[in-house]
C-alpha cells in the first residue's frame, strides 16, 4: 500500500540518511531531506578535490561528507540510498544490511509516495525513445506530464509539485529495478537481450531484475510486452493484470501489430487503423516498434488524433540516430546511445539500403559480438574501431562467413578524435558516417551523453 507524501517526510525527521554516490539522482535530495529534518551523509569514493563544486554544494545544502576509498566504513545511518549503478549485493551494502540499515533508492521511495498514475518503461533497447514518445502523446492529449528516472533526472525532488491528476512517465534500468518491490500502473518492456553482464552476475539476474517491473502489479494495472521477443513474451506468465502485446510479425487479438505499412490495434474483437508508418518522422523499423509500444501503453487515454500528431511532429531524442551535419556530401549521425551490439544492429545498421561508414567500440560489458559481425559485413563498408571492445568487434567481423578481405575495410584508432578524422579522410560524397559504438562509454567518457556531445563537437569542427 502506498505511503502519503506527508507521512514519508514525517518519518524521516531525525533520521540519518546516507546517499551513496554523489550523482545527479542524489544531489537534489540533500536540500529536500534536510528541509524535513533528516541528517544527510553524502558518500562517494571520490575525494573532495575530485568532486569539486559537487562537494561544495552538498555541504552548503547541509550534508556531512564521507569520501574516499573507505567511504562506507563505520557509517552510522538509519537508511541508505544506493546509486543505481552500485551492485545490489556488494559487500559494502551487505555489511550495512547486517547492521540493520534500511537499503533503498530514490526510485523506490518515489514509487512508494507518488500520488499519480505511473507509466514505466524498461528493456534492453528503445527505452528512452519509447518513454519520450509516451510522454509526448500524453502531453498532446492535455495531461501534465513528469518525465524522468533513467532518462535524465530524478523525480523524487519534484514530488511536492506532482498532483493526483498528473501522470509520470519513467524510464527504468535493470540497476534500478533489481531492488524494486512496487510496479507501475502501466509497465512496458520493449525487448530483452544480453546487456550489462559486467554488472549483473549472469543473464538470469538481469532478466529477473527486469521482471520486477510487472511482478508487483495488481489486477487493475496493465503490462505492455513485446510478442516477438521470446523472453518478454513469457513475462505474460507473471502478470496479474491486463496484458497487451505488440508485434511486427504476428496479427494479434489484443494489442498493436503491423499490417503492411499500417499499425493496427485490436481490442475486444474490433480493429482500429491507428497509424501509417510513413507518417512517423523518426526513421527506422525499430522506431516503428517504439511507436507500437507507446500506442499500447496509452491506448484508452490518448486519442488517435494525438497519436498521429506526435508521429508527424516528434523529431527524436538526442544521441539516437541524430543527424549532426552534412559536409561535402557526407552525412554524419550520432548514435551514442547504442551501447550494445543489438542496439547498433537493430538501429543504425537497419536504416540504410547501402553500405555505410561505422565508428564503433568502447567499454566492454562482456557481451557477444558474433551476430553483429555478420550485420557489419552486410551493411558496413568501412569499420573504424576504438576502445576496449575493438578486438572483439574485429574478431567477430573476420569470423563471419560473410567477411571478405577488406570488405569491410577495418581501421583501428585510439580515440574519437582519430575516428572522426579517419572517417573524414575516407568518406566520399553520398556516404553516411554513423558513430554507433555497440559498447558502453566508460573507458573514455563518463556516459553516452558525454561521448555523443564530443563526437558532435568534433564533426561540427571539421
């Protein structure tokens, strides 16, 4: 049962609360919690000098600091909120649990006290675009929408301004979901494929974390699942409420499916002609799937007119097949969000009917690149590889039965500066250059946003 906002804030008066990780989801909580009488300890492995202005702001907002390599040793607190990327079962958190400390997170508290309807989206690929499209459709219908979570900002700091008549649209990662014990009113799972196996102990843990988005729903709530993905299709067995599928491959009795160039919606024996996919402004069949997903999520709350308006007008999200510029007849695209092989394969490498120049590689999340090797051989004429996964990607390309000597041509570079110059030197008019790494960013950048912005600055400086 949900707790009221008032009772939650009353409950933290006088409590010592540790915020583990001084990132974007925790810094805004310091003034909020101290306002209601909590004693906040801001914790981070980085020292005060490395944190710079972040540490100064935390202290100015009333927090104690616990910093450095042993930042969680001898921590005397009642509640600890972990940063999403922290392993849920790590030794440090287990030690706190053994001391009786309540381990929670910003998102868990938000779900517990949010007064309005929550739409939440997870999956291996397509989360952010789907989350954004859902929010745009709801806005077009006249709702006041609060969007956040993994998509960019924490929502708990906004909780005092959220009304019962509003709606919240939240993107959730497996790191956030692993400890969730509440599910949203509308739960959306775009797809599931191996991802984040550098953090999760195995694929089963990753899947079970994702399953939490539907596991705690009741009979009055709704789950939207991908029928074409075997893992997500079987989530149906764990659902207690309404289940709606979407599919590119099968005509459904309930949900959205593709019939030629038309997205149809089936419900209670009736068929609705929803959307001509040629009216969707953002390119690619993966975005057709994103629209089918969003349509299922908002069906019954948003009119066909609003759905079609968003399709015609929404131009996409930064770092997702984002057009940067055209120079000497060569078009450059930023697809920094593609942090897994499946994301690059289903995104950038599915958009063109001719061979492109691909910039790929980055931090190794221990994923399999075998199938990507085949896809690159089909769709790439020049592969410019960098980072920790460069060896894996090159091996996958050359191991493919589709590989022929210098088809694709492979270049190895040290960093993004060299990659952009290599693309510039080898591209000819009519080419597409796409930076779609198929890897995480953490070897060279703090996140995909920093990577994408750096790529765009380099391209714009050519």
